[in-house]
C-alpha cells in the first residue's frame, strides 16, 4: 500500500483529524490561556 492509499483509509483520516485537533488545541491554549490568566495575576 502506498502512502497516498494509506492516507485515504478512513481510520487513518480519523487519526490524522485527531492529531490536527490536538495540535490546534495546544496552540490555541498557548495563545489564549496567558491572555486569560494575566488579569488574575
């Protein structure tokens, strides 16, 4: 199975979506949480 065929596999697409979501959540948290906590400190 080639890489292109592997990417089209539904299970791998699900894993890829989860990874992208996690990375996005981490970046979002790094960007937003300091701004939320500044008023408290």
